[in-house]
């Protein structure tokens, strides 16, 4: 039979998107590539790329591609939402495949808020993180789209995960009493700030801290950094990083303009933490500024 050219191109793209380490080139696809005149001795990636280029040219001319009768390809479904454009690529690189992986849920949430879809080629990598950290999945699913879910269905590693997941409701809010208790500990002279307690007050991207709480945390943490308390430094260090991730966008300016006491004990020994705090804020500010214009045209 003859297969519409765009469907063969779609299949070749699907293999590339998933990666040859996840999905092999089946026999019928290799036959189709050879029928296009592509050298079978070339590396698989090169064969696929050449095949896509040739098939796209055939598609423009309206020709079909002859393939085996047994080979069935389901067309990609139409999407009702646009895909995030090239402006977002640096953010995808930094969160999905880079140094800002902890900010991936916020990036996915911002995409959903702007009614944008995650580009297909980033979905397998994002799914790898979701399998390791299931709390990411409620943010990934809405921005995967129909095509993304079809793509994920071909990933052997995701079938069991997807079968076990249900659409999670909005992440639970942090209890007000817990916030109040933490502020008391942070403000108290003898209160110790433990890393495990700090992690309990981290906020999800769709429910950041209230402005008043975020400002209190910053000011009290900064005050504590001037104290020479080596048994408690880890808690303060963790708090600064979580504060940078959990504060609302409305006070980015307040956080990023804070003047740290450079002559204090904490600055001398934990300067990389403050620099990381600043880097997280600047990255989040950039995400919030760019996303409203990140449409594919």
C-alpha cells in the first residue's frame, strides 16, 4: 500500500523524539528508508534525518510512500493549544536538562497558565524527571497535549507509571499554623532551624508564600546569618534556597535587591548559598517575563 508522506515523516520523527535508546527502528521502517535510496550503512540517526528531509519533499508534491501492508501508523491528533516557541528553549534546557531542575514544576505551571504546550522533543526528558519525582506529573500532564500523551504511550518506561497515576488535585496548601510556628522558631533566640523543618514549608508553584510571610522569612533569615552558630548553618542555608523558590513573583524585586551583610559570619562561609539564592531569583524573574510572549508563530 501507499502511506501518506506526512505519516512516514511522523513515524521517523517519533523515533527521533523518543531516542534510539528507547525505540528501535523496526524492519518495515528500514525497508521504507532503503526504498527512499538512503544508505543502510549510515548511522541510524543520519538515516532518519535524511528520510525526514526526503519525505517532506515528497509531501510537498503530494506523493505517497510505499510501505508494507502490515505497517499501521496513527496520525498525530490535532492540538487546540499552541506550542511554546523558541524563546523558551533556554528555559527548557536549564530546567529539564540543566542546573535548574528544581524549578521544572514552576516552568510547567507557567506554560499551563499561558495555555501553551511543552514542545514534543522535551517531553521524554521531562517524563524521566516525573518518574523519579511523581509530584511533577500533575504539572507535566496538562502541558503535554494529545500528541505528547501519544508520544509517552510509546515509552516502555512510562506505561507502568501512567497506569498508577490519577490526575492529582491542586497540591495541598501549607498550613497557616505551620508557617506561624516556623516564624516563631526563626525569630526566637534559641530556636534552631533544621533542614527537615525548612523543607516542610516549601511552597508549590501554584500556591507561593504570602508576601508578608516571604518578607518575614527573608528578614529573619538574613538577621540569623550574622550569628556565629555553626550547628545551625545548614538550616539557614536550606531556608534561603527554599525562600528563593517559594516567594511570590510580586516581591521578586524585594528579594533580589536585598543587601546581605558581607562582613557577617554567614557570608564569609556560605557565600555560594547566597549566590545560588540570587541565581534562582533571577531565573524565575526571567521565566515570568518571557512566558507571556513565548508563542510559536
